[in-house]
C-alpha cells in the first residue's frame, strides 16, 4: 500500500521539480547565454515510482564554437566597416575633398594667367594654394587623430578583455570547488563571458574532464589555463613610435607581442583599419604632398617673379633638413646608432610603401620594400661614409654611426610629408609667372621673314643665370649667310660659337653643336638673310605669363606612378581606394552577419528556450503533477476503505 | 526544427530594423535626389561621376578664360578696324596734299589734321581691356605700348606675345606685340624706295616703281644721274655694289649713255621706274631697298614734310609719292592683320561655344549618372513600406499566437 503512496509522492516531487525547471527555462528565455535545461525522469527500482535522474544543459560544443568563431568574424568586419564609414566622408564630401582644392587652384591660375602682373589675382592663386596645403594638412591631422583613436580603442578593449579573462578563471575556480561541480548556472555564466570575449578577438577553448575551461590564442599561447588568467597589455611598436602592439604580460617588464595572432574580432578590425587604411592613406597623401610641392617648386624656379628675380620655392623644400631626417625611423631595440638621411629624387618612381633596412653581420645590409617584400638593395656598409643606396625614387644616405647585426630601420620616404605641406613664401609677388629669357628681332635685312621665340626654360642654375636679373651673357644671333649664323656675346661682341648651320625645319638653337646649353631653348623660324640679327636677353616684361601657362600644364601632366597619374588622379585613386574598401567591408560585414546569424540560430535551435515548447511542458508536468496528486488521493481512499473494513 | 523564442523575436526585429534601414536610404535618395549617399555605395559609379565633375570644373576655368580671350580677340579686331579707317583717312589727306593747287599754308593745315590722326593711332595702339591691360604691349602689358619720347612715339611693350589656354592644349593670343602690328612694315613700294637727290633743281619726279621681274631683281642702292651728251639729256644708273648698270659696260657715261626722252620708263635689274617731267643736268634719284617703318614714324615724317615750306615742287612731289606708297604698305599690313584678327576671333568664339557644349553635355551625363530616378525611388519607397507593414503584421501575429497559447486552459 505504501507503494502507491511512495509512487504518488515520488511522481509529485519529480514533476514539481520538472515544473521548476520549465519555469526556469521560461524565465530565462531572454538570457542570450542561457542554455535550456531538460529533465530526465528515471524509474525507481522495484516499482518505487519515479525520480529526476538528471537535469541536462542542452549544449552542443560544435554549435557553440561555430557561434563564437562567426561572432569574432562578424565583430571584426563590423568594427572595420564602422571605422571606414567614419573615415570615408573625410575624402568623399564634394565641398572639402582635396580634389576640389586642386581644381580651385587651377581655376585661380587660369584667371591669373589672363593678367599675370595683377597683385590681386596673384594673391588669389597663392591663397588657393595655401588652402590646398591647409586641407592636405587637415586631412593628414585627421588621419593622425584616427590613428591615435585606434590606439585608445585597442587599450579600452584590452581592459575589458582582462576583466573577462579573469572572470573565466574565477568561474573555473568556483567550479573546482567540491560543491559546485557541474553547476549549470556557472557554466552558463562562463559561456556568456566567453561569448563576450569572442566579440574582441579569436581564440580556442577547451574544457577538461574536471570542467575547467582553458582559453588559448591561435598560436597555442594560453590566456586562461585552469584557474589562472594571463594579463594583456599594450607596448609601443618598436618599428613605429606612434603605434602600439598588443602583448601578454609575462612578468613585470617582460612581454610577448601577440598582435599578429589576432586575426578576428574587434581588435583585428581596429588594427586592420589602422594598418591597411589609415597608414596606407597617410602614405599616399604624403606622396601626393611631396609631388605637389616638388612639381610646383621646380616650375616656379624656372620663372621670374614680379620683380624680375628668379623664382624660389612656393612650398617648403621637400628635401629640407628636418624632412630628410624624419624619413628614417630606428627600431627601439637597436643597439647601433646609424645616422641616415633620405632624399627624394624622382617623383615618378616613388611608391606608397615603406621600406625595411636590416643590418646583418659584418655591416651587411638589406633594404626590403614592405608592400611586396621585394629586396631593393643589399650589400655592405663600407668603411668610408657617406654611402648612398638608391631605390624607388629616393636616396638613402648612410652618413655615420655604428651598425650592429639585427638593427632595423624603417625607411619611410613619405613620412610626415602631408603634415609638412606648407607655403614657403606668402608673398604673391614671388610667384614666378614669367620666363627669365626674352627674345627680340634686331636688324632684319630685306626679304627676311625670320622670327625668334623662347620655347622652354629647362634649368636656371646654369652660369647663364648666375647674375641677378641679367643673362650672363646676353646673346646676339648674327646671320652670316641665309643658312649660317653665329652666336655672339651681345655685350662684348665676342663670338661664342659659329658658324652654325640654320635649319628652318628645326631652328632650335640650344644645345648648340658645340654642346653649349644655357638652360633655355630658343627657336628660330622663317627665311633668313645675311645680316639678320636677333637678341636674346633677360626678360623685363612684367605681364609675361609663359611660366604661368607651364604651371597650368602641370595640372594635366602625368607625374606619379611612372608617369601615368596626374595630381588629381592620384588623389582620386586614393579616395576611390577608400570607397572601394568601405564597399568591400560592407559586403564582408553582410556576409559575416549571415554566417553569424546562421550559427547563432543553430546554437539557439539546440540550446535556446522556446516559450511554446516550455508552455506545453508546463502543461504536461502540471497534468502529471495533478495525476500524481490523484494517486495520493486514491491511496488515501484505499487506506480509508481498509481502515473502515478493519474498523 | 525548434525555433527558440528569443532568436525568433531577435530575427524578426532584426528584419524590421533592416527594412527601416533600406527605407531610410530611399528617403535620403528622395530627399537629396542623388543616387549615391556615399561613394562606397557604388565606388565605380562614384569615381565616374567625380572624374567627370573634375573635368567639367577644369573646362569651366577654360571657359572663363575663353570668354576673356574672346573679348580680347574682339578688341583686336575692332582696334585693327579703327587703325585701318584712320589709315584710309590719312591716305585721303595725303592725296589731297599731292594736289598741285595746294600751297604751304594748305599743307600746314593738313599737317594739323594729320597730328590728330597721329594721336588717334597712338590711342588705338594703346588700347586697354577692362582690367587695364594694354593689349598691344606684348608681355609687358601693364604699361602703354607706345609712349612719346622727345616728340617721337616709341614702342616700349614686350617683345613677345602672351597666350592663354582656352582648352586643354589649345592656347590663343591674349596680348600682341605692338611693334609687329603697327611697325615692321616695309616702306616705299615694299621692295625699294626712290628719293630725289638733295641738290636736285629740275622738275622731274618718279613713280614708286615696281619689281617687274623678281628673278632678275638685285637688291642694291642705285643712283640715277642725269647728264648731257651732245646737248641731249642722258642718264646713268650705278649700283653701289653692282657697279654701272646703264649704260651697260663697257659703254661710258655720258658718251655711251641712253638719251632721256621725258616721261619715260627706266628699266634695269628687274626694276621698272617711270620718270615724269624734266630733270636738270646733275639731278639724281636714289633707289634703296625698303627699310622697316612704323605707322608713327612715317606719319610724323609726313607731318614734318608738310609743315616744311616748299622750295622745289618736284622734290615735294617725289617725297609725297613715296609717302603715299609707304601708307599703301601700312594699309595693306593693317588690313591683313585685321582679317587675321577676325579669323582668330571667330576661332576663339568657336572654342568657347565648343567648351560650353561640352560642359553642357557632361553636366547632363553627370546628372544622369548621379541623380536618382525619382519615380523609381518613390515606387520602391511605397513597396518597401508595404513590406515593412507586412513584416510588422507578421510580428504581431506571432505575439498573438503565443498569447493565445498562454491563455489556453489545460
């Protein structure tokens, strides 16, 4: 008889427990890390009713792992996209894009060329160049600010990661306690922490037989090992003082950098953004700045300013002493003390990569282009310095110092260039719009239709330009016959060279057959007669815009990338690259989102709580509970009946 | 498959927010009228639009320069027209001065009129554009092209022209060299001049003459000298380097010289010259290769000539005939220049029109590329909001079902 009662009581208790579990499931339906529990009833031996054999956490390790990995991947792309979306408008906005400033300055130059001596037009052009330089600086500063921001973003996340790692280790400790073995709540909590951790970076987890979870990096380095957690920290990047690396703190002062092993999660998104977008854009912008400065400086030096003096730099010299020193960054771990400078030599060959100079044994060196790891140059640093190593449009000058095996230097030809793009002179009169050479007709014999004009200025550093506002010497072209001429010093009448044969089809005088090249080109044309003379002298015309027209041509000249890109196109390439990267990141994010959703669905399909299901369970357990109560009722009735009989 | 409640709601709400996103994008398109909100929406299209916009901006600055160059070209044409008009007035006055009935004071008053034309011509040569640049001062366009130095007009402009770009690789004249426009013109008949000897006393004068056979023309300074041979007037022609031309060697002068028969042609070395009137014995005429004159020098010489009291009508005649020939050359030169300026002007205008057309067409292309098709946007907008309502409806239904389930009595 007591059997029925026992069966009833056991069923009552078991179903009550099942009701608790179902309620717990329902209550936790909105807890993301919660894994639903399932009650296993077991039949007691010898018809002694039923009891709760086990409450199982319904978890599938593979599904969980897939959810974690896809979460890391998604976080990476999502962060990357967010950063890019904040970055793109810097280049995208029509009103503030550098290309608008380039076109604006061209338009100001076009207007100036219609009135080269007008101080107001000169001022406007110079202002437009200043605005261009200013905008480049602003963009560069914005990139630098975002670089700083990525450092902070990494540091904040490191703090959170350290919290999570120690929480996991703590939960491991709690689970190790004798009372808490196999506690579903703690396991859920730990899973929650792990899921949060997956948002930041990618890792592997392993749960051992004792329920201890270990967290290891992709290279096998343990971050949580049973009850101890490693501490992450940031250390300065030895190759770039502005950058930080993520490292594991082994002991005070002893760290292991792990940046390279973090390929996913928000941390990877941030470092990726920095490395592939910010750093690359800063270098591209630097190269553009160098090109703008050098192109305009070189042209301005070929002309004369409003006062008739040879032009100077419009922008600061690209190879000024601070610039050539800033282009080499010694590794913090170097033991030697090499003194280097880097001079830009050829704009067309300049790339947007940095270079690594590695010192080997016995003063051997290797210069590697970082973008594709191509070896640019290798050899030995000789005893007699300075020594010059040339690559990709720049000269690396090894000037002094000691060189130890293992020393490394980053050679960055574009470093600091965008920040340093500033006007060298704010005096509009210093714009050199005229050519320093002018020609005129002298005696023209009858029948002569001869003409002379300056066609180009090639070099104003020749001795012909060594005296201020004069040609040294001024030259007189004297025709001896209709087909021969000689060049005379116009002041002394001394013959410089001649007779030279006149070719009406190509009457360019310089360089002469005797290889005299004064640094300018003069073209004779038409029918000449003996006795015709032409004068070549310093230009005193203030309204001359010949050099201004040459400056206008610079805007259409292919300067960069081995002569395939104009300045505007170079900028367009830079901004389009960012747009394309953003577009790619958008589709990358969408793709990883789908994968993440799928993996989560799969995990939730196994571990998530379905309210419908639990409602049905609840009803089921409730009915079973009521039925068991009925058993007790029956048992009571039976007992009472027996009692009555007995009584 | 078990569908967990949490995931179900999450997915549903994710879908709704995604729909709001695309709805928001459409609303932005409708607001701005632009297809692309960010370049990354379609980097290739964005690049196309941007490079076209760059091109249009560049062309716009060429267009502006073209308009300025066009106004300069018009100035060149109209000022050349005025110069031609003034020259023809000068030529008319010169013709009337040549009339035999004019006396010294008539000529002096003509000289006064010519002085007026001289300053007219100077102001034409010193034409300024709207911003004060002297269009005939070459690359020294800030200062007047011609200034009066000691009573003589001198060119002080630049020796080379300036150009401006009116299209990529196309430049046009912006300021011209005045000394080439108003000067560098051969005097006389364009090949040689004929002047009467200073000691001439006879009544002979010559036509400006012409080269009738350019193949046999020898440029040289020739002197025609009149002498007598047996009471009849004979003449000799000697070239400074050619030596005696008439009579042909070995004949001597005056014995072998041809007789001058009055009002006859003299022909030698490709030159033909008609001599009118009767020279005195010992009178000479000099034939010299033309030299280059400018309008101002020639006009000033003419004024001086007309102001000087006449002592020998034949010499005055000779000088006026030469001046007339010289102004004929000046007129030819200026007319040629005017027609060239006219051609250049229409070329500039054509380029300006071409630029305008290109800008117009490119702008249309940019609009086609960049602007959203509003009709399409609005239809997509209403489709999207319909779909959103349907999704929200589904979400409500789902909640409803769950509620019903919970209200079930067991």
